[in-house]
C-alpha cells in the first residue's frame, strides 16, 4: 500500500481535512444520534430553567423585636486551705453553741473537697508537719492510683502535683511515722494488675519517706520484706523500731535497714508464730506498750520481737472479718477498731460491718453508737494527735470497686472543725450595696468564735455578717473559726465587686432589604473592660470582635442573632435579637393579554414572614379566590387589575398586582408579557444553544476518532517499506 507521504500529504493535514469535512472520503454520520442528543439536552435545560422560576428575584426585610439580654454571673469563690497552722486572731462577739459531748463519738466531716473514692488507701499522721497523709489505693474504676493527699485543720489538700516523684501506683501501701528520724516511712503494696512488676517486687519493694510535703526514696541495706498489699506496719515505741508483718513473716526497720525477725532460735526457716495470715489489722497499743493484731476473730500481741496469741484472755472479740481498720487512740487510752467484711470480702455472701470496738486493758469492748459511718472494709484509719481524734477515710461497701467511698469521719470527744465553706450573697455585689456572708462547717466543740477580714480594712466577729464594699474590684475575704477545744480552721474566698456585664442589641435599617446589609450595634455596660465579642447571626453567619458590624441575609427567617460578650476578668453575658424577614407577595400569570374569552392561570408565592400563608385574589372584574394557584376566565374586553394579598401566621400582610388586557390586540405587547413566559422563553433558548453545542462537540470527537483510524490504515505498511529502503 502506498504511503500517504508519497502524495505529499501530512498526517496533520489528513486529520484536519477529515474533521472539517474537506476530505472526499468522509464517512456519513448517523443523524438519529445527533437528534437524540439535542432533544435530551433541551429537555434537561428546560426543566432547570422552569424550576428557577420559583426562586425568582425578590425583596425581603428585617423585623426587629425587643431582644432579651441575659447575663451569667460568676462569683470567683475559691477555698484556700493551707498546710500551715493559721494564725489565730483574737476574736470576740458571736458564738455558736452545740450540745456538749460526753464521750467519743463519730462525726462526719465530709466536705466539698475530698480525695477521690478509693479503698486500700495507706495513711499515717506526721506530728512534725502537722498533717495526716494518705497515698494510693484502688479508685472507682478498679485501678491503682498514686495520689497524695493531706488532712490538716479539718481540710483535705491534694499534694499529688507538688509532692515530687512519687511511688508507682498501688493499693495497700503501708505507712507509719518513725519518730526516731522524723518522717513517715512507706513500703510495699500491690494490685490485681501487677503494675508493681511481673515479680511483684521490682517496683514496690523500695522504701520511701514522706516529709515536708515531698516523697523521697530511702536507700536501704540488706533484703526487704515480701511485697504484699496486706502488709501491716506500725512504729513499736517499746522496742524503738518499725515492725511490719504480712502474716507470713515479721520484719523490723531501723537505721535504714530491714531485718527479718526469726524469734529466739534465730532460725528463719522455722519462723516465730504469726497471727492468721490473711487481711488482719495492726496498731500500736500505747497504753500496753505492745503491737496489737486482730483478724478472723483472733487477737495477738507483739513485744520483744515475738508474737503471742491472747485470743482466749481478751474477752469477746469483734465479729470475725477481714480488712478491718485499727489505730491507737491515746485520748481514749485504748485501741480503736472499726468495720471489716464478714463471710469473706470476695464472697457474694459478704457482709460489711459498721461496728466500733475498743481494746483497753487487754479486753475488747463494743462501743458502737449512732451516728456511725456506713459499714465498709479496706478503709484508712489513723490517729490525728493535733485534733486528738482518729480519722477514717474511704473504703468499700461491696465486692469490687463499685462501692468505693470518699467520706471523712473522726472519732473523739473533741472533733476538729471540718472544712469551712464561706459564701457571699449576691456572688458579685454592686459597689455601695450590701453583701451578706455566711459559713458552713461540721465538727468542732462549742462554743465557736468567728473572725472575718473583708480585704478592704473592714472586719467582723459575727458568724453571718454583712458588709458594704464602696469601690469595685477584687477583695480577698478571710475567715477564722476557733472552738473551745483550741481547734482552729480557716478559709478564704475572692469577691468580685462590680457592675454586672450586660449588652443591648439593635439592627438598622429595620426592616431590612433582601441582599442589602443590616447594621448591628452592641451597647455594652458593666463588667471590667476591655471586652471581646463574637457574633452569631442565626443563618450560619458569624462575626468577629466588633461592636458595630454589618451582615446580609440571603434566606428566609426568622433568625435569632446572638452576641457573646466577655470581659477581661472572665465575666460572660449574651445578647439576643430576633430577626424576621419582611413578608413580600409575588404574583404571576400565564398570559397578560388575549382575545375574549380569555382563561388565565395565576401563581401566588410568598417570601419572608412566618408560614403558613393565606392568599387572597381579586381579578378586577368582581371575582375573587383564596387559592394559591387559581384559574380565571375573562368574558369581556378591557384592562383588569389583578391584586394578590398574602397574610402570614403573625397577621403580617403584603400585596402586589398585575394587569390583564382582554381584547384590543392579537397578542401581548413586549411591555405586558408576563415574567412567566419570559423565563420559559429564556430557558428554551438556553437549552437549544446548549444542546447544539453538545452535538457539535460530540460530532467532532467522533470525526477525530475516525480520522485516527483512517490515518492508521494509510500508514500501517509505512514502517516495513522504510526498513527496506535502508
């Protein structure tokens, strides 16, 4: 086959001529494909154009209503516990009287600030730092924690963040105060998830001290006791060392070294007799000079490095149980024992005891009386020598951590004053107005005296005083409460004296016009400048930090515009303005003129306002209709004024009109053709043009593809011919 190049014809020329119809070998097209493409395109575009008639250009406005402005007051009240004993200002005046106590009782001192719910919490009192410290435990999600809290002057404080690197999270870490070295010693503990290491001795067998509000690892020599979450540990004042036992072995800690106690034989492979080996309680009996152990209805004492079973000589013991709580009570010259779980803590038949017992003179005595803490096991119980009372915290009231507690109780004849909760009303008083103060607390021994300092030089000794702050600002108000047992508690709150923050909104013009800007203005008063503002216009639009701002509404309402105002000290208020769109009636007719009789279809629409809408037509010849899409026939010639009135659900009204000419011509004039037909005509033209463009484009694509096929046919033998030429 001859090459196209032999005839002096280029590939591009062949393709160009073929596509433009210049080539004599042009392939005849199928006209039915082009016709179907044109008709389909015309129908789609005509449908789109007709739909757009409903959304024809229109006008709408804004109807402003009186907006309500609400403010969020804030009191800036903060409790301020301290780790140091507060100064005791001399007080006089008002006193609160409570019934005198005749013996030790339980007093609930649970306040608004408490450690989280937990069981297996370790606790000990430090008489040098004057606080009772707690560590760890199992939280309400059944996981071990490593939080550190202290109880001082009737108030809990969380020292977790400031106590330095702390022991790893665990349950049942044993704590006791060592008076020889002046710090709290902590050791052991564990959990059900082996966070102390797979051998349970890689992280929990280190010895720690807590002093001055800080944790520190204590270097030790020699072996350490086995790691256990049921380890009991107390300071044995008679033997001058710390003694610890898990029910399997007994150890002493002195001069930085742990030593296992093996009895008089010194043979630790055959250790000294021990108390029952599961979940008992240990305490030092300061009256007897011995360490006391109780568990599973048996009582043991430890002295001189040996355990002795004294169950048979100590009278009727408390009910058999596990994980009871026990501490020395020097004020009552006895050892205090509370709670525990009977029938096995891990049994569905377990009972949670709330009995209170004392051990004195070698004998147990049931001293249970109301009120009493709820029954529990695995709580923390330690003696607070500053308050001359024993403190009970937390524990569990059911199998698992779901019953964890975080209540605080004290046992004694002179319970300390519980956490003070001072308050002021109103929370943010106005300058020159009266502010009323009050305080809530538990505990203490009557009578009480009060001392208030208002931060502006004013003071009061009343329990519930009033005070007037002359000038706006922040004032730190302090309160001290003393009782007859020399207990002192203090707290403070910050009072913000100021004019409340408020804002008023306006919109102009009112009503507004569709597509035209609406100017919003905010008038702010009160608070502490500078202010920051944020707008939300209700239609999805937002605005920035401007008190005068414009916004354009493009859709029907109604809308609620909101302005949020914040001042420099955290005050917040909100302003609201209801925006409704002006109601506007729209009317159209299928024709505006014609010979009599002339039947006309009318279309009524409404924009803005509040639906539903009511439509009322008058056709200019005495006839009326309430349909939205009525039809009417004119039987006489003339020009008729058709009026439409639209009423919305709020009784707002809008009217529009159009003219219908009957007779006097064979067709409509250009000035009277309805917008209905104008849109349909425009849609038809647009559809036709688009369809033709699509057909031409499709035709050219087909011709290009055929040209490529023809060119390939002409040139398919060219490459072999060229090879032979070489």
